[in-house]
């Protein structure tokens, strides 16, 4: 029976699920990792926060945290958040 040798270098270029997730949870504009809680203050896609932020409607008074919508943030190149203000 013939043996098949697998060249591990061949597989090193294939993206992993974890690698794709880390890339998706990073800013496409400036390149910082939101996953690692990094942001750029002068980048519209970062919007001053990583993956969560205090409620933007009441300035955080309601103690609610909103979650970044990564897909729309990437598409529009502007930070987009999902959540509900508990003051209303």
C-alpha cells in the first residue's frame, strides 16, 4: 500500500476559524484588534470603542452596554452598535 506524505507547509496558508474570527473582529480601516480591546481614537470604524461600549443614547447612565455590529461597521466603515437604552 502506498504511503502519502503530507507537507505541513501546504496547510500553514489555510485560514483557521479562529484566525478568521480574529480578523473579522478587527478594524478593516486601521487594522487594530477589537478582540484584544484595542482601538484608534481617530478612526471612524473604531468609533472610540472595541466590541462593547456604554449606551450611546444616555451616555452610559442606564448601565447598559451595546455590542458592535462588526458586519455593518466594516461595510459602512463607521462604528455601528446594537443595544437598548434602559432609560427609555
